[in-house]
């Protein structure tokens, strides 16, 4: 009964441990970044702010209301009608003034305000694209670090076999011990490498948790699968249509054009009216004034600011065009260079996978078999293992470089 109870507790503990760590693939990590990272929330707030501000784009100027005494003598006695029947002097006035909104200015302002959030929408995508690239590089690095740990485990098993075998042979005077201490030192080096690799895995985990805006030490595992992509060559039109940072520059260019149109509408006359009503004192009859008003910004001393703004915006648009061309040129060059590098790196990785590593594994197995049959010595076996171990780690470095370039090209092409 006691044994059964211990077994049940062990199964429950193992299950709790296994299910306590969630397993995440790359897509789920990228989706969490898009939802939870503060940069997404920041841009969402900016977009909402711009959209809310745009709701008031067609507002008129507030009416002006005034009230007070009008043409009233300082002598209060003169306010009243005198005994001879003459009217008093002075009036109490209420005044209302309203400028009538220029329809063309309202339309231009509405178009401008509606376009303000376009930049933030594209800037959000561009910022997330940068975060995706960082997440992919950490994710791929973690996969290969796990693979390196497995190689270290296999190497440690092989070295322990050499050490134990050498000890037995030396005791029975059947072998030399010249490579024995090399094998023991190699086990220690593997221990150091294991510590370093586990630290690097923890760093990648912290970075991914940070990008997902979670507790930095939250534990999880990743799906060890990865995919090597094939890419087609692209031209500058692709980047104009797909790169969010370039589309953001286009948005700024259009925004400057809309602002320029808005400034032009301010050069047009603006009309208004003013109405005053007076209540007379001491029999003075009620009176009113009704006046039309017009602002004339076309006068030289008042139009200078608007014309200067229009000219300034023209040069700002020139700057946006040059900036876009620069970004298109950089993106085209980066994508072309990365595609060539990826093609060559794939060939190197294929040589490791199809030729170099399998041949060295076969060499190690053959040398181990010779050693077990007493036709080979420990030094030859250690040398075969050492060559295989270093080559496998070199292979993972080449694969890491390939996956990093793939993540970088995804960033340049803005592919999730």
C-alpha cells in the first residue's frame, strides 16, 4: 500500500511539473507581443487621441457676448428724465458677435485632422515589426541552445565511457593512459559550457517575457520546430506597399499637403456679424446696431505668416520625398544582400547536414568500435570525438547565423 501511495504521489508531482510550464510556438509569442507590449498600447492611445480630436474639426469659433453701460454720463443725475420732460442720458447694452466659419477651411481642417492618425497607425506596425525581429532571433537562438545542450549530454556520455574504459584497461595493464586526463578535462569543459548555455537560455526567456510584457521570470517552454523560408526577389514598389515605416513617411507627406491646403484657405476672407441692443435710461428709446464684418488676411502684413507656412510645408514635403527614397534604397540593398547571403549560408548548412557531420559521426562510431575491440587506442577515440563535437557546434553556429539572417530579412520585408 505504501509503495502504491508513493507511486501515485510521484505521478501527480510529475504531472504537475509537466503541465506547470506552458509550451509556446513562435506565432503565439508574436501575437502576445502585438497585444500586450506597451508600444502597441502607446500607439493605440495616440490613434484614439487623434481620432477624438478629429471629431471637432468642423467646429466654429465661439460666439462673443458682452454686456455693460453704453455712453453713460458720469453724473448719475442725468440718467433720469428731468422735470421738463427731457429724456435722460445713457444706455445699457447687450452685444453678440459671431464669425461665420469658412466652409472650405472647415473641409480642409476636417481632412487634415482625419489624416493625423495615419502616421501613428503605420508607426505602430513598424515598431511591432522591429519587436518581431528581436523575438524571432531570441526564439531561434533558444532552439539551437537546446540542441547544443543535447550534444553536450551526448558528449558527456561518450567521455564518461572513455574514462571508465581507460581506468579498467590501465588497471589490467591493457592500455595506456595518455588521453585519460584529456578526457577528464573535457568533461569539466563540458560542464562550463552547460552553465553558459543554460544562462543564455534564461536570458532569451527573460527577453521574450519582456517583449510579451509578462513577469520576467515566468517559466515556459518553446516549440523546437523551425522553418527555413524561400524568398523571391522584390523591387522598390514592394517596399512602398508593404513597409509600414515607408508608408508612414507617405502619410506625413500627405499630411503636409493637407496642412498646406489648410493654410491656403486661411488666406480667404472670413465673414461675421455683430448685433448690439441698447436699453435707454430716462425715457431714451431702445436702439440696436447690426453690423457685418469681414477679415481680410490677403493684406500683406497679415498674410505673411500663412504664406511662410505654405512655403515651409513645401520644403518639408521635399524632405519627406528624399527620406522615402533613402529608405527605399536602403531596404532594396539590404534585401538583395541578405537574399544572396541566405542562399550561400543554406548551401553551407546543407554540406554540414548531408556530408560533414554524418561522416564524422561515422568516423567516431568506427573508431569507438575499434577501441572496444582493442584494435584502436584512447587517443584516436578522443580525437574522433573532439572533431565531431567541435564540428557539431560549428554547424549550430552556421544554422544560427542562417536563422538570424532569415529573421533580419523578415524585418526588412516586414513579413511576420
